[in-house]
């Protein structure tokens, strides 16, 4: 079976990262948060888009397949 070298590299790095933190997900995320905090203003924060929700249609306005019910 063909093996993608990029996927293999990502999996290898993931395994090394997990092993470095003794496979503790909380410790991995704590390290990521510390790394982000160290970058400070170099990180770009995405602006939230405000979405306008369409008006809800009422059930009684929807035609039914069986009008006898």
C-alpha cells in the first residue's frame, strides 16, 4: 500500500509530542497555551462574524404530504 510521506511525518511528530508529555493531553494543551502566550501580539485573532439568522417558518405554513391528518 502507498504511504504518504507528509502523513507519515505528521504522525511521527504527533507521537514524539505525545511521548514528550507522557501522553497527557492536558499537559500538551498547557504547553500549547504557554507557547501562544509567549508569542503575544504576533498571533492573529480572528474576528467573529455576526450572522443574521433567517426568520423561522411556522410549521402550519408548510404544506403536508397527507393533508387528511
